[in-house]
């Protein structure tokens, strides 16, 4: 949203100094700040933020124009999606933009990177030389400047992007509500895209996934937001894969899901009358939507609304009794736990705790502990290089065979298969991004497609 408010009106020099000092201490990289128009804000740029390579590229008019275009594109995509945008710039080096927004007002962005993911080699030199062909730069100067670039592994770049995002909004106190909504929407489209890609590798099945629908009902009944969202996005991905471009089906199926969510909420204790009133409002809204992303966001909002209703409808006294137990499991899942340990923190007998927990949460204590442990195991498999056996012990299991069997029961894959499949999918997306960004002047449309695939 266009605004006369500028980044320098909101973020003080002291704020930037704190952000820059902390970020450089953690990752050794400088920052470059842009206004909402993509122009550089000199007083909010780290000293020496542009390495020798970037100065060389910008020494010619065509190079400066390409850099300006890249910065503006990164700013637009990051503010549209509400999350850091990581890419290779037109010259072939890492380029990251973290959006700076206050509510829905775009103030600008903070950039970092200007480095390589891997040590310079013949393939990297050839790629960069090809990208810079036509700028009239000396091949010797290009080679020498590339060799001076900092090398930062891809995983560390992603960590730096998330760190800067959190640091920026913590220091400045900017409103992140809209940003979080955009991030959630972008993440939802990415998860749906993953489902579609997986479906492409399987024999075509036109049968509607009623088993997933049944699991969704169970997640809503117990108020499991994360689990319910994952299943919902899987269902939406399957619907879109089986009915590509059919807006009638893309509206009708989510409306059917709306009734499913309503039934689950009622089974979770929600009063039927206010729920039906919400249904009418949601159905009136979906009639006006003509974009599949809007439809997905619409049903996701309904899911969150209904789960919140389930929480509000529960017996407050009973929930307050088991809350210490839930918190204890969430904090101590990696330790050996017994039912007596869990009951003790709530000052209840084992039998009373087991009864209340199942009554209010819809699952047994053991099942809840298992879901927490496997959830953390999944995150560790995707975000670390730890071995499967190390992760087994890190999440509270002392038997790798049992851990593997439990993980497969919950995800359909062994831990190793889960990690390898996700890495293959992510590697494919990364290679596709590289190919698109290798094309001079690749436009925002291509980038937006990648965010959903």
C-alpha cells in the first residue's frame, strides 16, 4: 500500500545501529536499506556493504540498472509474501531482502548477502561470466573480484534471513500482524504446491480422500491447529490437482469442507446456533472470491475460527487443571516421562489426570506426547544435519527401532525417507529458481509461481 510515510520516519538511526551491530556480530554480513520506491537509504547502509564485485558491476550504467531492477523486484516479492526473499541476483550471487512494513504500509526493505553459497570454482566463474556478458567488464577483473567474495552456506543464509526478520520487528516495534498473515498465506500456497507436486508422481486417483477428512475432524475436535492446517492444505492440494482451473469445484469443495469443520466444532462442544451464523457469513464471502489463493485463505480462516470456538467452549475449570500437564509435556518431551510425572505437575491422581486429559484433549496422554515428539523430530530432520539416531534420542526415545516404527505410523515414511524426499523436493525447487534467475529480466510473475510450487 502506497504511503507518504518513509522508512526513516519510523526506524531511527539508533534502531538501525542496534540491528546492524547484532546482525554483523552473528553472521559477519553488512546491511543495505531501501525505501518503498526501491531507492537506497545511504544513512542506513553498513560501511562497506557493497563488496568489490558489486562495485565492479555497478561501475557501468547497464550493471547499475540491472542491480536497481533486482532490488526493486526483491522488495516487491518480499512485501507481497510477507517473508524474506532469497534468490540469486542478475550477476549470480546471493541476494536477500527482508521486508519492512508497519501493518499494511510498505516502508522498504533491508538487504544482505552479496556473497556465494559455495567456494568459487570453474562452474561458478563460468556462470557469472555468462551473466555479465555484454557489460563490457574485463574478464580478469570479474574473476579476481569473484574470488574475494565471502562464502556463506545456504543453511546459514536462511538462518540469517529469519534472524534479521525477527530482530528487525523486535527492535523497531513495527506491527507484524499483516506480515504474519502474508507469511501464513504464502506458506499455505507452498504446502499446497508440495501436495500437487507429490500427486504428479503418483497414479491418478479420482477418489476423494475421505480418510484425510476424518483425520481433519479429529484435529478440530481436539483443537490441534498445526495438525488441522497440515491436513487441510493436503486436502486443498488434492482438490486443485484433480480439478485444475475449475473455479466451480474449487469453491464447492471448500464449502463442503466448511460443513465438515462445523460438524467437528460441534462435536468439540461448540453451540450450533452461532456456528451456523458464522457459516452463512463464510458462504456469502466465498461467493465473491475469484482467485484460488483467496479461496484457500478463506477456508483456512474458517478453520482457525472454528478451532478457537472449540477452545472457548471447553470447560474452563477442567482445562485449567490439565494445562500444567500440557505445558510440562511440551517442555519436557525430550526426557523420560511417566504418567505419574505428568499427573504430579497438576496435583492430580494418575487416573483422574488420564480421564480429564482424554475428555478435554480428545487423545490420551501417551498419544499427545507421541505427536509432540514426532513433530519435533520432523523439524530436526528438515532443519539440521543430525543423524536419525541422534534425533531419536534428542526427542525423548531410547530405542531407534521403536522411534522409526512410530515415525512411519504417523507420517507414512521412515525418518530417512522423510528427510530424503523433502530434500529432493527442495533441491528441485532450488534448481528451478536458479534457472529462472539466470534469465536476464525474469519478471515477477515467474517468481510468484515459484512461491506456490
